[in-house]
C-alpha cells in the first residue's frame, strides 16, 4: 500500500509498505480522509522519531474485522482515536484520562497518512466511533481536533456570557471560537498575525478580530467595557502570545494553555502576580478521551460547529509533502485534508 513517509517538514515521500494484517480483536480501516495536525509539523518533536508515517486525524471504512469483534462490521463508516485510556487507573478514575500511561502508548499501525491502518485491540475497544450519516469522511477526520477543543473548554470551565480571548486563529483557535459561541460565551475576541486567519475568525464567529501587533490589553478593555477576558485560550505556543495572555486575563480569570510551546518556553511573569493576589487559574489540556469524541460528533452532527468551512486544501496522498509545507508555513491554509485513496 502507499504511505506518506515523513522525514522532515520539507521531505515527505510517497513510499510503499505492506498492508497491515489484523489479529483477533482488531480492525482494518481503508482511510478516506486524514488531517494534517499542527503537531505533525513540530520538527523539534518529530525529527528524532523520523522516518515514520504520521497522521492521527482519520475517518474511514471498516474493511476487515478480527475474531471476537462484535461491535463493528465491514462497511461501517467510522472515526478512530489513536490515543485511548485504560479507564481503570488512578488518573482515569479521577477524570484525567489523557494522562493515562496507556493512552500515551497507543497508536495506529502505521499511521493515518496511509491507504490502510490497523487498529489494535485497545483502540477498537475504546476508540472507534460510528460516523453519523449526516457527516462526510472529511468532517469525520476533524472530529479528533474538535474533541481536543471540547476537552479544553470543559477544563477551563467556560461559562455562558463570559468574555473569551483566543490567541491564534489557526484551526484550533477557530474551533475554540465556534465552540465558545455554541456554549453561550459573551464577547469573543480573536487575535492572529496573519490577515487570512483573522478573516476566517471573523467569518466563523468572533465578535472582534485584532492583529497580534496591536496593544491587545488596551483594545480588549475598549471592547469589553473596561474589563479584560474571563477566559484566554492560547491556541499558539509563541512566547509573545504567552505574555499577551497573562496581560489580558481578568482578575479571577483563567488562561488555557492549549497549544504546546517550544521546548525552551517559560512563563514570563512574576508568580505573585499570577497566583497570590489575582486568583488566576492557569490550566492545560492534552489530547481527548472517548467521551470528548462523543461530544464532538454530536456538535458536528447538529451543525453547532461547522467543520467543512475550515477546510482550505484537499490533496491526494502523493501531495502530502505540499500539505506539510502549507501547514508549517501557516499562511493561506487552515485545514489540509489528505484523501489517501486519491
């Protein structure tokens, strides 16, 4: 079968690998849509593992079912999660499924940027979801990032009427904007350095859109009756944005660290300003648990979050290298979808 083998952001090659064979309790999927995630182009995180087949945002069709699998059959349209928790450990039982040790070891074989993938037993048991008839495979491939966003806003305890500032208007930021609107947020302000993304933020629900080079705290106060944001979502890991986030959160407010920072990233603020008098909450989130996929599927099925509106490029598997370059450059692309059967 054909795969897109990742060597670096500018070297992704179309190669051949044997199609996976499945064992008892496993599934074989023919992939119809695979998204390229912003984390896929983090070279500081990926290069030491290269070459490898990346891709974890997938939707496809079940083509083979291992012995003992009763919940799925050939022909089912499904979404699959590459990371699944055990649901038994101390972390899972406390609601912190995404820090489960098992979750960080589960994966697809070989990866979502391929014609076929094998789903191991844990993924089949806790990480496969039927794709509603209302949703396309393309939309199905975007359920995983939406699930991550849903988990993040739940962690941040977004309340109706709150002012939300979203720093970074790439795909994650746009999902946060749409979900915050769906959950009843008040004023939603989006920030980005790229005009193309600012326009997308305005189109997808932001009440106000600012250039990252503007004096964001002053502009925010002017828009919000003299107040800062109740919730600041860091949908970028850039250090200037981290500084802006800490300057833009209202007393008693919350900063959600959603996007990863560079390895050398640090919190550029005195601790007393953060935690002693101002009662700020700094929280983070990672990945998604099975319940988050269920939530994301319902948000997409009912149209409360518009997924297809964010797709800017649809490419065949042989064009995956272009997709990586578009995603890494982050200029005139929002979501790049690879169609592995093309």
